[in-house]
C-alpha cells in the first residue's frame, strides 16, 4: 500500500533498523524491489532522482511508481530523490509522491534553509514528507560530477532541522554516491552527535559499497533511511550479463525476467542487512 515516508521512518525510529530506499529506472526494477519487500514482509521506499529524468521521464515513471506502491502488499513510500528544481518537485507532489527531497547541499546554510522551507510548505498541502541535506555527500547521483565530501556539522544540522520543519535529514559522514574507489571510513562520531541533536530520522546516501557492519551501525545510530542506487543498476546489469553468458536469455521476456531478478536480489540482500524484514 502507498504510505507516507514519515510513517515508515517513525516506525523504524524506535528499533535498530532502517528502511531501504531503492532507486528505480523502469518497471522491472520497481517489480523486483516490491517482490523482495513482499517476500520479506518488509516496508520499502522506491525513488527516482531528478538527474535521472532524462532517461525515465517523470510523467511516465511517476504514475507507474505510485500505482505499483498502491498495489504492493507491504507499506511502500514513493520518494523524489535529489530534487533540484521547484518545478519538478511540484510535479512529483502532484503525481502523488509521498515524499520529496530538496537538495540544497550546494547552497549556503541560509539559502538551503530558505529553499527547504519553501518546499516544506508546498509539500504540506499534499501531506507529503520532505527530506533535505546538510553538508555534502560526495560524488553525484549519476556520476557526472565528483563533489568532494563536506561532513555535516552537527550543530548546523540541529539548527537546520529546527528552522525548516523537515521530516528526514541526509547527513554527510564520509559517504559518497557511486562505487567507492577506496573502502569508505564513515565518521560515526559525527553521526552520533547528529543523532543526539536532531530529532528527525537521519538518511544515509551513497549506500552502494558500504559494509554490512557499517550499515548495521548506522541503523543503530539514527539512520532510518538508506539510499541504494548504483548497486541496483549494477545488479540488474550483472544478472542480465550472467544469464546471457549461460545462454539463458533467448527472447525479450527472458530479459525482462532477468532484470526483475537482478533488482530483487539486490533489494533482498540490503533489506536483510538493514533489518527491515518482518517489519511491514
Ligand atoms: P549509491 O548510488 O552510492 O547507492 O547512492 C544512492 C543515493 O544516495 C541516491 O540518492
């Protein structure tokens, strides 16, 4: 069923687990993630980032995501990831997304606060949740930029959350989008301070390549939403390639099934690590 992201994250808040937020680019990925959620009785979030709309137009994939969440057997929120423009964020809200992110991480603190406040008041009219980011997560969602990590300052995070009335806050603790070149060293000291000072659930971006142990530690230290994008795309690609390699794809529908399976395997693996199985 389609649910508000606020409700999903508040259910996770009291336990040491987090909800997986999986980026999708087509129907097969949506079906794969929801299959894993159903099998594990897990809540889930499906998301698409604004930079990916050139491949998957919002007016086409948006209604598909919302319809899939409504038909799902477990609670599913539909999230607009890394919203950069008011225009696209409004479009997502109008399509029925139950959560939107305003990414003002490249702005000054005061500009980020002002921009986020605007989105919070727009989203309230739809009852949708709002995520924002403070500090800067490294890399970029589509690999087109190499943004340096700028770790979140806990006191700024506290001020930001209080001033904006957001529902979830993405923090930068050494995490980065895309495949890590070196094993990431997450700053749990910063995460602990943010978690003490900020009342709303925290979000970890750049989930691909983080160790199982670090994921668990994050989920026990205030992170309640974990974003996974690259790992989903890689899993779909690798599963398709492996099945071609074994001559198991002989028509389009074999390919379709291999894509769903790739997304399913990746989502299932992460849901089990995040501890969100049997939490629906
Ligand atoms: P990865 O591509 O590293 O999994 O990051 C996902 C993400 O944070 C999307 O916002």
